[in-house]
C-alpha cells in the first residue's frame, strides 16, 4: 500500500482526482477505454466534481457503481442520485447504475456482473468508522461470497439493504484508490494499513493500493 497524507479533505479530493486522471490516461492509451468504479457515500463527491472539470475523456470512460442502496429511484439514499447531481449531463452517459429497483435482486446482481469489464482499471473505495468498505458490512454473509463479483447484503445496514461489488471484483482490479477522510476513522485506518482482516476493509488483497487520507498519524510514502 502506498500512502498519500494531505492537509484536509479538499486536498485529499484533489489528490484523488489526480490519481484517477492518471489511471484514465494510462487505460485509454493502452486499451482504449477507462473502466472506473466509484463507491457511495459523501466522500467522493468533491473528487467527482473535480473530475467533471478535468481533462478526463468521459466519452471513453465507463463509470460503474461499487455499491448502491436498495431504495426508490431519485431517493436521497441512492448513491446514483448524488452521482447525477454531482456530474454534469455531458458526463452522465458514462454512468452504469446498479439495478437495485428490480424485484429479484439476486438476478439483478447477476445481470450487473455480466456487464462488468474483465478487470476494472481503477476501483475507488471509502471506509467507515466500523471498517466497512464498499457495502461489505461487518458480520454480513456478503463478506464470504467468493464465487460472484456482485452480491446483495442479507440484512439492512443503516436502514437499507445494499448491492455491492465483492472482494472477487475488487481484488481483480488493476488499481485500488482508498480515499479516507473525516473524524472517527483513526482506529479503522490503522487496522486497514496493518491488513487487519477483522474489519472488511482489511480483507482487500489487491496488490496495487493507494491510500489518500487527511488523518494524522499515517506515515506518507515519497511521491
């Protein structure tokens, strides 16, 4: 894991956007397309705003969801709602939304998996104070799914069930970007860096991880 420690959340968003742009340029140059997966929550909103104003080639980008809440279309609980509000119309054609409105969520998850690229070029992940990442929730059976790249949580988490990429999809990605900011995450972050598998984030085994954080106490690696 390579660590980038910055002054505040704005600097973290700027650094994260820079990493995404570099990954996009490399992917488009090598393979003609950038397959990017972004997690939910508030943390990536500013990063996405910066990317919308950047030189990222959106016509050659597919923006997949790492996870989504099972909630009605347009609900403020939906990550898709915030993606649409954050990105201008010219960028929205890149979005590949998770089909959480389907009645048969298991079949919907299988269908979304079928739409995925062989490997993501970059997967953005966040982390909660409880150590969850994507919607890989502590104690949920989704943590043990090894034969599928997309699955649905068995129970509610903070009021909703979730559809999520699994470790199988995350660990196959060419690169992982952990963007971790905000208060209350110090313990979980230390455990993530230590590879502590008692938290879901610590079970990510991708060999190409970059961590961007504004949390004190992390030793930064040279740029």
